[in-house]
């Protein structure tokens, strides 16, 4: 088989068979073909696409290109959740504790952030001494014992994706549905869970900018799951403004704790309960949506969800005092109050630009080598649909350096305030099964 023939076949819009897709993935991992040919193939896929069978096969062979975690030692159905990312998305921190407190087994492997905000691991490392990397044996034991573990992915998982993503990034082939879906699903399936819930974001602060694209991606990933015999469901949710009120690692941990105490922002709680109810159904812990919602509400009201987060932190060597008293989490040198400049309703809150501004404070990283400042970030006091009066508190900026005039100018430009009334935006767009 000659690789150029595979390129030519896909360039002409023809369907690749299993042996051709396996040959492609093997060539990527073993580096038996040059990068320019792989790049050519990626561009062919970008323009001609892949059907559901091709995408599932690509996912399968990417998944098996490295270590696949065996979670058979964990009793019951193992459930995982994946978000396509956004600004202020600290969902894993509260959601997994809520679901595990209801009796589900949550075996979660997460990643770090590259870009405007930190990833789940970066947020967890705001907690003193928290260990993100434990052995697979410890991982299984912990999920068996307390129903929950959140750890970093092994470096040996899905090496094909690492190579392909690096090439997609420099060849303008990132935003291809088959390539995105296979990249996400190969990593989630290699993590070993039986059921996976996908939170597919759309909007200005998300990878997919409109509802239609988000639905396409969700349907592509569900199709992969069905072909590979996994229980996959998806929620399409709005990321046109930050989720919750905080952007920044320790600040987001604190907000997750407050949510488990019943004091968190309404939009964040709404998303956690929606996602959690589906995960409980996937785990066969609840038999109806109504029962699942009641279980999650009771887990918050009783304190069992917060206790589950404490257990997670304790088992992974973190300082539980950070959960019991969030004031001991990393704090910035300055907290700058930002006041409104006009009266009216918040019509738009530019999520991506706010994320970038948080990154400039140190909350995110532009390169993998950069370190994150866990203490910095933004706390929003007003969001879309809220009424504001001039000189009212708009936000608090947690920073370790003085804010420049340019930074402040960009921050104010993220808020579009108009006289006309506007209702609060819809958060959950669609549930796809």
C-alpha cells in the first residue's frame, strides 16, 4: 500500500476502508511517512470529510495507538464527562462530587489548559499538595472506595492524536468535525469508562461558534460511541458569556465549593444539575430524570456532595483545609474593584476576550512551558440580562501586578450595556442521545 494512494482516494471524496485507516494511523505513530504527506491527508479530510464509519474507525485506531486504561477492577458502571471547553468552566469540580455522592462511579481523566484559562488539573492544583497523577491501580482502588477520582491522563495515551493535533494546528485543519470528534473520543474512550457525557459548548467563548456546528460535533461523537458500543450522550450549552461568575483557577475552585454549599451562581448550578441527572441515568443509579434531579439537590442540601469533594482531595493528598475554608486557597496581592460607567442592561459579555484578559493576568498559558498563577483572575458581579447603574460594582480583578490602562480599556469593552431590557440567555440548548 502506498500512502499517496490513500491521500488521492480521500482527495477524490472516496470512502477509506478499515485497512487504509489503520495504515494511516500506524504511519503517523511509527513515523514511516513524512509530515507533508500526513498534512496533505489532513487537508483532504478537511475538504472532503469522513462518513460515520470512517470517523469511528479513525477513532478506534487512534485510541489503540497507545495505552488503553482497563477499569474492569472497578465495580459497576463507570461514567465520565467531557467538556469541549470554555471560559469559567469549572464544572468537573462540583459536578463529579455531586454525582459520586449519589452513588455513581466517576472515573475522570482530565487535562491542562492551553490558552485563555487553566484546565481542570490546573484548577485542582490550586489546592495545596493535590496529586493529579496516580497509578492505574490507585485510580481503580479510589473509585471503588469513594466513587470518585479525577486525575491527569497518562502520557502514553493516544500518541497518534498528539502528532496529528500538532500538524492540524499548523496546517489550518483544526476545525474539521471528523478530526475534532476522533481527537476527543479517542482520548475519552482510551480512559476506559463505560458511559460518557459530552458537554458541547457553542458561542463566542467556545471552540464551536454556533449551535449548528456544536450539534454536528455532538452527533458525530455520539455516532462514534454507538459504533464502538459505548453509552454516549451530549448536552449542547451556551458559552457566549463565562460560566458562573469566576475566571481563574483558585477563584473557580472557591465557586465550585460555594455551589456544593448551595450558594453558587444559578447558571453554574443549573448546568451541573442537568449534566448530573443524565450521568445518574447513564449509571443506572436513577430511573428517571425527576429522581436524578432530586438526588442531586439532596446531595447539596445534605452536605454529602461537599463531603465527597473533601474525600477526593484527601485521597489525592491535597490539603482538605482548602475545601473547609476556601480563604486559604492562593490569594492575589491586589483586588481591584471595577465600577460601571453607565446605566442600563448588560446585553453582551464577551467570553473569549475576558478569558484572554484573565490569561494576561497569569490565569492561563500561551505555551505548554508557561506556569500558571493560581491566585489571579476575574470575579464578575454582573452578567447578561442584569441591570446596572453607573458606579455600581461590575467586577473584581484579582491580580499580582498593577492593571494597565490598556488592560482596563479592553475589559470595559467586553461589556455591552444598552438602555433596552434584555432577558437572561438560555443556557441549555439541546440534549442529544
